[in-house]
C-alpha cells in the first residue's frame, strides 16, 4: 500500500515533469536511453491509482477531481504522440495542452479546499 505522503510526492513529481519542457529535456539528457514522451505518460499511469485505499486520504475531493481531469486530458492525447520524438512533442500544440493541464492540477494540489 502506498502511504499518502508518497502518493502526493510521486503525483507532484509526475505533474512537474509533464508541466516542464525544460524538465523533460533534462530528463532526456540525464537518461539518454529513455523515450521521454512515453515516460511522461508511463510515470503517470504507474502512480495514478484513484481506487487505491490511500488515495482519498492523500487527496481531498477538489484535488481528486483535478487529477482526474489531468488524467483524462493525458489519455485523450496519448494516441497522437506515438512515435513522436521529444523535439516533435515540444513543437506540437499537444505539449502546451498537456503542460497547462499539469499546471492546473499542480495548482489544485497547492490550494486546499
């Protein structure tokens, strides 16, 4: 079982990576074998488990709604990114859409309801 604090920190890390083209470029530099575009999606799906027992302990209702919205946006664009390089992704409007969604979710995590 994932502890609530671990849930929060890993979710924040995933969102921060999705929100930052510089962070994604750093990741590509530091882990040259990684497909960073795919990693942004895989990291999210590895940690986002709203049915886990500790999820509602880790996140309040407004936060859970914001995370679900981000997850829906991520899922809606994932098929369009298949085979895209990081440079192609950054040049695509999908990169901005994903970054904005991640920023909204991060903002919701900072503002407690």
